[in-house]
C-alpha cells in the first residue's frame, strides 16, 4: 500500500508513468484476470433538479432539449440489450423526481425477471428509496463522490451537501449493494494532493467499483471557460486506484475515449477491466449531453457492442460472459 506522499510523488514524477501503467496492468491481471465485463448503459432521462457546475444536464441549462423515457421504453431498451448479450445493465439519469419509488420498483422488478445484474445511477435518494430499489432486485449502485475535498465539493455543487453524498454511500453499503463511486480529474482548483486524497477515500470506504474520468468542460455551464482535465492524469489516478484496490471493478470510462481516440483501450491496459457501452436508442443519445463530443452518439446498441468487443479482442483480452460481480464484494462484503 502506498502512502499519500508516495501517491503524490507518482502522480507528479513523469519518469514513473510507464512503470505505473505496467504495474497497474499486472495488478489487474493477477487479481481480476483478462476478462472485460460489458455493462449496457441506459441513459433514461436527462431531466435533473441539481446544478452541478460541470454537468450539461444541470437544471439552469435551458438550451438543452429534455427527454424522459417511459417505463415501457426503459424496459424495452433493457430487453434489447439483454438480447444483444449483456449480463449487466446500468440505469442512469439526472435526478428526475418523475420516477417515483413505485415507478422505479416496477422498472427494476420487470428487468430483474431476466437473468441480469442491475446497477442504478440515479443520484442522491433517501435510505427508504435505496431500500425499496434493493428489495425490488437492484444489485449495484454508482454514485461518484466527484471530489473528496469538501470545499471544492461545495463550490462544484450548489445546494448540495458533501455529508449527504457520504450518507448515500453508507446507506448503500448497509443495504448490501455493490457500491461504486469515483471522481472527476481536472476540476478547477483541484490539486494533486486532492487527487491523492480521492484515492485514499476510495480505499477507506472500501468501494467495490471506481469510475474515474477527466472533466470535459461543457459550453452551457459555469465551467465553460475552464480547461478540460488531462487524459493522462486521469489515467494515472485510475492506475493508482487499481494498485491500491486490487480486486475492484474499474471501468475504462467514456470520458477518457472522448479526450483520446484510443482512451478506453489504453485504460484497459493500465488497470481497467470494465467497459460501459451505450445501449440507449440512437435518438436520445445526443441529448444526454453531460459533456460535449460524447462518443458513439450516432451509433446504435448493436453496433456499439460489436465495435467494443472487436477492440477488446484486438488487445488479447476477452469479453466475459458472466455478470462480473466485483471480486472485492464477493470476498469481503456479501
Ligand atoms: N445523476 C447521477 C448520474 C450523473 S452522470 C448522479 O448524480 O450520480 C454520471 C457522471 O458523469 C457524474 O458522476 C460525473 O462524474 C460525470 N460528469 C458529469 N459532467 C461531466 C463533465 N462535464 N465532464 C466529465 N464527466 C462529467
């Protein structure tokens, strides 16, 4: 295990970069193997009541065309993905109160009639809501802390509370979910020490999955004049996370591919073992614009699965045919 000073040193010292990526690749291979798990991502609503400063879906953004899928459309999208071979689906949205507990419970239980693992990424909810989703069959939940620096968190999330984000993570753990979190790399004023603290935070809360991506500035947000995050720095944070948390699941994130045309393959060779291809219908893809220039917005679910599978095989890895439960979860938590 690395100390905070060692993490900072590795993040700063350019001469250690290659060593870091190959060590993370080895730790990945030794602990979670060569299989890559595909998660079918359904972006079912871009309506959001929050105002995260970096995100294009923030409620004050009036230029974006909003959409929400009906319950039947979400279930149909899930069935399509299941027919394509997905063993895990992820339902993601803005914080949209249209989807009451009753509606979510119906969607979850309908999807869970099929033999798939179900991950939710709906933002901050109450303990009771998380409990109802779990009882309906949801297996996993993703909610990034975004940054473990409380001051920076406050600046980036007007009207939100860092402690509530932590409460969410604790509730999800207590309810028996496989818990995923993660951070953005390249937020304004974020330091290397902040990133080291993020990695230590992931370790402390014993996360089962960690998603890390560079900030990509959106023109219709208050961060429009800031710089994008660095692909390579995000990759280093991801590689260090693999070394610190050897048996978790780590996605090669879409934001990485947005900044580098080979971003996901490079990430898979630097510690990642998961990819989350989009399975949302083509017509909605451009509207889920959390950041600009998202990849694959003109593609369809079938094409995305074929494309990423080919890429995975091209680097000598294989696409898993299981639901890819986090080894960290099955060993320690379950
Ligand atoms: N409403 C859900 C899902 C948010 S979208 C929730 O609150 O968890 C999923 C992730 O996209 C966010 O956690 C955030 O880290 C990332 N994201 C949002 N805007 C971004 C941007 N401009 N650049 C890069 N990633 C972004």
